[in-house]
């Protein structure tokens, strides 16, 4: 597949999509595949679609990006609070 070179307004760059997943992965101490599954599930889509967004093979619609950042950042905050509440 050809990777995208020009970005549409509001469409995240592949590095942004990957960084969001990596932030979740670090917070939850999960494997890459597990984190991709959680990210994909949050958008009611497949891991393959998430992987294509990460690799730039597929453009993520700005509405999906907004939903992904909202839901995944909420999960990150939830797990961060759980880690600090046990201290």
C-alpha cells in the first residue's frame, strides 16, 4: 500500500495515532497487540484498521480521532489514578 503524504485538516498523522496507543500501552503495561485491540474496540473497529492508521496506510476520519483521544485518554487517566491510589 502507498503511505499518505499529505494530511487532511483534522486528520491525525500516523505518529500521533501510534503515540496515543503507546501512551495507553505504557499506562496499562500491556503488549502492543493488546493495546491495539483496546484502541480499536474503543472505536468499534478492528485491530487491522487501527494498525493501518498507525502505519499511514489508511486515513483516520477527524471524528474518529476526536473520539479515540477522548475515550483512550479517559482510560489512561483511570488507570493512572488506580496506580496512585494504592500508595
